[in-house]
C-alpha cells in the first residue's frame, strides 16, 4: 500500500497552497454527493491547518523555492510550453487519421489529465507534467491549468468537471483528493456501480454539459474500474459582424483528394491578416470580444493539410500568430462546415512521454488512492459547427482509472505453451500408466 503524498489545496483565486497530510493509515471518512463513504483525511483543527497523519510525513508538494531550484517559468514561457502539447497531440491525431477532418480540444484533455495528475507522484507525475507543460515544475503546471480554466470561462465558453467513483471501490479513494478536485476544478463527485448503466449515466452528464453535442463518450465501463475523471467544454460564439444575405453564396470546394464538393461560402472583409511565409490567414471576432476564429491556409495550393499541420512547429505557430497586421483589408472567404471527431489518446500520450501513468504496477497515483491506480484509457471527443451565425463547439475527455489491486480473479491458469510433462494415470492408485514429456513440438508430428 503506497503512502499518500503531495496534493495542492486551496483556491487558485486566493493563491494559497495548503499542506496536505500523507499516508493511508487511520483514515476518517467522508461522503460523496451520491451518499457513498470514501476514505478521507482528519478534519481541520480550526486553525486553518490540517492535522498531520499518523506516519508524520510532510506534504511533498512544496513551494517552488523549496523544490528543485529551477528558475520559475514566466506566464509567456508556460503558454509556449503548453503549445507544444497542443500541437503535439494535433500532429499525432492528423497523422493517425490522415485525410480525415480532425477536431480536438487540448484544453479539455489538459483539465481531465491534470485532475488525474493531482493524485500522481514521482516519475508518473513528472512524465505527466513534462508532457502537458514541458519544462515546468509540477506545481507550476497545475497552477497554469487552473488559471487557464478560470480565464477561459465566460458567457461563450463553459467548463464542467466531474469525478465518478465505482461504488464497490470508492472507499479506496482519498477524501482529500476528492476535496482537492472539487475545490480547485469545481468538479462534482458521485458514485455508482460500474457497468453499462454507469457508462450511460456518465454519457448523459457529458451530453447535458455539452448541449447535446457530445454523445457516447464512454463505450464500456468495466465493473473492475476505480473511477472516471471527466471534463466537458462547450462554446457558443456569435460573430461580432454578422453576414448579410449577399455575403452567403454557393460554390465549389476542392477536397484533399482532388474531388470537388458543393458548399456554402461565407464572405466578409476583415481587419487582421496573418502570414508566416508558409501560410496566410485572417482573424474574425466573436461578439464577446474574447474569442476569435482564425484560418491557416497553406501558400502551396497542393499542400496536404494533414501533413502541413503535422509538420508545424510551435515556433512556426507563434510566428504565424504574431504576424498579425491591420495594414491590409482582408477578403475573407471560407465554407460553412461541421465536424465530429473522436480519439483514444493512450498511444498518443505514451508516445509523447506519459508512459508510466498507463502501466499497472508502475504508475504512481499514490495521492489518489491506496490501491495502486493507473490510467486504463483516455478518450476524447470534439464537435464544431461553423456557420453564418457563429460557431458552436464542444469537447469532452474522460480519464478512466483502474487499480491493479482491485482486479480479483479466482480462476487458475495452466497454459502449456512451453515444455511440459504428462501422465496417463490409474485413478484408483494414482500411478501413471503412461508418462512423458513434451520438450518440443517437432517430435509430436
């Protein structure tokens, strides 16, 4: 049984970090919103501090000044580091689905995975942090995610998080871990027996939180699972400058394979032009003043857009973004379009450096539960509809956690796929009538 280690608590808006206790011993109990008792830490003593655990260990998630001594990354550096994750996931998705339309929300992935990372420690936590925000300290990466979640939300964009516990195993999950994700991520927590009905319940929650745009996020939910961490993002943007009837017209779109498709084009005059030498584009604002629609059109008319985006580096992306100029008026034309996309992220995240989190017996989520949890699957779905009125979009990510110690298998296995012996026995005496060995299969032909 692993000891519970580091967690950051306290509201981000108050910029406070409160030391949490460690250890699995002598847990008190708390109750989720579903009425199920789970393992918890001792209650606050009333002086603003949390009682130490009986093993006397201190919280390991300390302030930066007490960590590795690395120079603290600026907000700009953190932003650019995170863009490596965004483009890295997109690159692998377009390569994996070459020729298909791809839509992702890396933010949805970030928030769901950071909820899991809050319960991680050691090499597992390091790999997760360095995959999502390369070069950042663990605490800085988590605070970046929390700050981003706060800053993104407005009337156009809504974020919801939830934690779903397997009722049969919820007592293995630390109560202070649940309190952390509820306090900092605004997550709801509930418990239910895992199985097909639980998957339906979680999917219904996602569907409700995404205005019906993301359906059937989770296909299966095995009864041996421990918990599911879910993020949902919904965006409704209305154009700042709407399209008049004569700005909307039918036309022909040439697809990646050279075939053509009749579509409806939207035409407008925009103020911001972008170009980095490889592509050009424009920015069109939504009416909330916070969000905008940006296009990236390769200069090479024959370019494979999947390969083009896969090859785009963070440096090239930022050069494109920073090339904004209002020196020119831009005739901006693009088609109305709609896309739905789904992907299982296991291989992508492992390829990007997050390997330990998926490995039973290796993953260290000792801040989450005392039963050796690991990530069994990360699933993501996204939807976008860009039309004459604006943009509707949604995304959801589920991190499905199992725990190795929780899988109970009463069956025995005898797999003779290597040299073995045999006997034909007399049941009355137990003596062999025939007995021999099979050392190789050539002699049995």
